[in-house]
C-alpha cells in the first residue's frame, strides 16, 4: 500500500497500529546500537592468534629487530603485502600505525602548515575549500571543520560523485585544494566509482596546481558477495594523466584484523612519499613494527587476506540480508523510503521522505536504538533534505539487529505517516504526492 | 701529563704514538655505532612474553574489548599504572601510541594551527621562539626547525638550565612560547633538575600567557645506580604556582619495554587534557589498546616496573662504567676533556677542547665508529664552542664498546694534540694555556 495515496481514514487507523507497535518496543527498554561501522566480536575472533603468533621471534626478513627503533616506512614485507593488495609498488606505500584517520589528519595538518608540493605554500595562508561528495563519511567532514576548510557538497550519482559539477568547480577556483572520496563500497552509499569517474578525477584540469584527492579506500577488500566490485587504479590513472602526485590512497586492516589494533597505510607517488618520509622522520620514531610483523606472519600473502575477507563476509552478510528483508517487507510497497543494497562495505544508506530523518533517529533513540545522527553524512552535519540515515548493521548480534531494524521500520512509517497527515492538513486539495526520496 | 703544558718535543713524540694507534684501529675495518640511545637486545629480551602474554584474552578490566574501536585516552588500567609512576592523577594522563616524539610533534603542530588555550590564537600567526637548554636533545630542536620556531640557546648549569637567563627572557618577550626540558638524567647531560629549578620554572612570570613547558621526562625511571635522582613534581609545582596549564609531561616505555613498540604518554592539567582529547577524537580512532593491555598484564604494577628497570641497569651500567674507566685512564690527567658521569639515562656528555668536537667525530667515523654528529646537541646543529659530543654506550656489546671507546679516546687525544701544536705555531710566547672545557 502506497502511504502517499492512502485515504486519510485508513492512514489514521494505520497510525494507531504503528503507535501501539512503537509503544510495545519502547516497553522493552532496549539498548541497541547501529551507529558506527564496528566489526562484531565474531569478526575479531577470525584473527585469533595474530599477536601470539610472534612466539618470541622478532626478526623481520631482513634481520631487523622489530622490537627496537627504526623503519619509518614500515617493514619491507608489510609494504610488499599491502602494495600487492592495493595494486601499487612497494616503493609507493608506507605502512604505519593503527589509524588511517590519523594518516589523513596528519597529511591535512601538514598541508595546512607546509603545503603539499615542496613549494612551501602552506594551505592555511589562504582560504581552502574541499569538495565533499555526499552522503559521505562524517569523520572526513569533521577534519575539514577542524582545519577550517570550507566544504562544498557534491551530489552522488549511481557511479560516484557528479563529475560534471566537480570539473566545473575545480577548473575555476584555485582555493579548491582537494576532494574526499570513499571510492569502493562508499560510506555510507555502498557505491563503487566507475572507471570513467576514476579517469575523470585523474585527468581533470584543476586551477589549484596543488590539488589533492584524499582517496579513502577503507573497504578495498570488503566484499559481501562473491561478485566483487572492481575499482580502477587511481594512482596509475593519475600517472597516465600526467598528474602523478595528485592522489593519496589510504587504507587499513581495521576491518580485516583488529579494528583498534590493525595497520594503516598510505600509497602515493614516490615524490609524495619521499616528502612524507622526511616529515615522518621528524614526527615519530616510526610505526609499531612488532604489530606489522605479527600481521605479515598471520596473513602470509594477498590470497590469504582475500580468503580471510570471505570469512568476514560470511559473518556480516546475513546481517545485511536481514536488513534488506525487513526493509522490503515493512517498507517495500509503501513509497516512503529507499535504501542502498551494497555488495560490500559496512553501511546501508537509507533515505526517508524529505524532512523525516532527524525525527526517525530521535524516535529510535527514545526507544533505545542508537543510529548515526541524521545529517552526519553531510558537511556541517546538515542534510539539506533531512532524509539520509546511515545504517551500520555489522556489530549487533542478529537477534538484536532484528529487533533494532524492526523498530527502525516502525519509526520510519510512523514519522512518514505523521508527515503525510500533517501535509494534508495544509493541503486540502488532494493532489497525488511525489516520493522525492532518491537512491544514494 | 697535562698536554696543554707539555713541551712541544714530547708532544710531537706523543702525537706519533697516537697516529700509530689510530692507524692500528683504522686497519681493523670497524663498523661500530654509538650514535643513538638504543637499548641493546639483552634489554629487549627483558620483556620476553609481553605480547604473547595476552594469550587470547582481550578484555580490559572494565570489559572493553581491546581489539575493537574506542578508548581515546588509553585503557583505564594503563592510565592508572603510569599515573602512579609519574605521580599524577589517572585523570591527568593519556596513554597513547608508541612514540612520545609523536605526542610532542602533534602538540606543537596543534599549537601552531590552533593555539594551546582555547583562545583560538594559533602560534603560527606571529613569530614564535622556544628556549632550548643546551646541550639538549636534537629531535626537540628538529621540531622547532620544522615549525620555524626560533631557538634561543640557554646554558646548562649543574642543576638544570640557567634560570636567571630564562626568567629574564620570558618576562619581557611574549613571542617566547615554550621551553624544551629533559629534566631527569637529561639528554645528553645526565643532569637532573634541582627542586629550585623546577619551582622557578613553575613560578616564573611569562609575558606570553600561553607559555608552555615541554617536559620530556623520557628517563623518569632509568636509574643506573641504586641511588636514584629525585625530580620534583612539576605538575604539582605549576598548580601551586597558579599556572596549572603550563606544563605537558611526556614519557614512554620505549626504554622500559620495546623501543619501537612501547607506550607513550602525556600528563598535564585536566583542562589541557580535555582539550587534547577533543582534538585526538578528530585525529585518530584511538591508540592500540591491545598493546596497552599487554603492557599492563606484563608489568602489573609500579613496583614491578621499578624492579624491571633494575634489570635494565644491570645490563647497561657496566657499559657506562667501562666508558668512565677508559676516559679516566686515557684522558683523566691530560687536561683536554671533561665528561659527565650520570646516575641514570642513556648518555654521556663529553666535552673536548673548544674547536675539536667535529674533527673528533670525523676521525672516529673514518675509522668506522659512528658517533652522534658534533653540534647535534645544540640548536641548528651549531655548537658555538664545537666541543660537545654525545656518547650513547647502551647498544653495542661490551667488547665492541671497548674498542669504540678506546678509538674515540685516541681521536680525542690526537685532535687535541694537533690543535695544541697548531696554536703554539701562532703563539710563539709560551703562556700557560687554559682548559676551557666545562662539565655539562
């Protein structure tokens, strides 16, 4: 039944039913969380033995004592492994600490203080803007706010951000210094950039000579199905386009091994890497090499990482499937919501009717189910349509997830019905209403 | 025999002997390193079982799964342990990654970008100067160079930096925003600041309201003898003086557990810590909690850390003793060198006759013994007297160390003799010469 065209009496009756259901869930005193992309304990268990596997042998392949100082760019065998996985050369990657966010933050901080290209032109001397394809990752946007970088929202299409808009903007405005991208199984959209999008990002003419792509490939190997998305290699594309230094590729094992105790990495041109190494030499004594050694010993090679990821998928795919099933069953024919059904990553991007997202999140919270803040997926926490909600289904156990999702579906319906009824009060002539929710 | 007053003929004869000795060492094709304060493998072996000790149990005392995300300020039990050791409250400390240098770098970077006191007055907007007690730690000075902070050299006295000079400078110049201190078993001097020095640093009137002490307490528990130096608590002193936010205390377990895979920490006022936590929340997913858990399980309590440090001392004290013995035997009565004989830390501060240090380091390098660069212990790598050399005796095995130190003593004598002879050429009237080498 299409709620938008349902007659008001039936709608009022349906509202009553929903209110009863909501009250029922509220009475359960739930305390469930679907707010962050956290692996669940069963996923973490997949890496059992990783640390213990060192077993008192601390020498890397080249004889380095991993307990001692040294080795800024990461262990050679760790660089080799993740270079293969990211399809770059070992000389194009630094394997570092446990947080790719920290690598991004630090690169941005250095750009503000020193610039990015050795020309000693600190970004902070002039206004700086970043392009922010949205819905996107809230922590990227938070970094822009921290560094007082003005954010320009770029709409997302089915195959990545709107390149027409991007090309137009970067061609004329040299204060646009960068763009945030989660190019594979995007957070939260689940979208993987098409080859054409990657090529255009690499090729486009930018007025700022020091324009940089912050390519957060956090879900590079995080397929949910056997049919994985393929992402075109942007470093190669940038080289071919004559912009070899344009991109920083970030990734980590946070959702491969241990979320809080994995390895983070940045891949980029040799020139960028040399510059980064000089700065890292002043910043730190180097990464924790013991953790790198433990990872390399545990995963051995790229194939084993890939088969390890299949084990992750086997644990979390049922959670995504459950969400899709509940959404289809409860919301499928009601014309009040759309959602992504990604083939990988950690999120479902859910769109309500315009103007409903905040209220849905509040209602769910009032009944004990915590969701990512509505608006978080947009710059400045401001979703202009107030309709996008990021669903993170990986952490809760299936049974709790089911309760949380069912409650969520009730909240979506209830808020939608209220909004439809509210609108009718002020729209006495019954025009067929439009569903403006868009797939993102 | 006092080389300064020795007659020229005897001196020429002695020079010949030294040249033969030097040639002998050079013929050995040595490859020895006394340049950095690195623990030796036997010291690292003291922490055997640290990582393996987790044994698949990853829950912290409060139930936190240390494998997953979360916990910006460090595990409660880690904060508790190091708070006790640093004599601060657990709420006054953050236990973080493996590099206290990174904590210093990042605090300085944030100060440049955002200021330190919530007034949004970035240091980078105006010229910034730092006081640099010298000889000091080259990596501190490198950070100043990186951030274009002008360094003002402050002479070291027997009980810490020259406070008369410091008080005079900070009282009148509001561009002086900070001071670097290694207050206990200083790098390289080995000096521990007296209570009076600590009190005056805490109390002094600074024209800059946002003046900060960067208190690098890297050797807080690193006694070489049973009689340990006691360092007055600067955080308490700052509170008592009405400047609670003046100091950041840094330390790490790099020379307790694993040099490259330990824990670093910063202790400061609650207000500073709250500010720092907000910034860390944007920078990183948090520290590697598994490593913190492993450390806490391994060390258990403060007493065990202290007794662990006795084991370190038992390994490295003989290396210091060997250096003292060789220096006394070879240089003791020659009036051409002075050196510190510290009760803790990782270094011996060695002073040649003025104008000899660079040449000594070069000669030693030419014979295969690498020392810290002459000048490194002063701002801009420029020792105005060219006389200070930092000796780091901890890493080489005793036998190699002996060879390296003996060669070093030959180089010191040879360069000194050459300089004395050179001087006499231009000083035909034989006046008694003065030894201007000073203990640092």
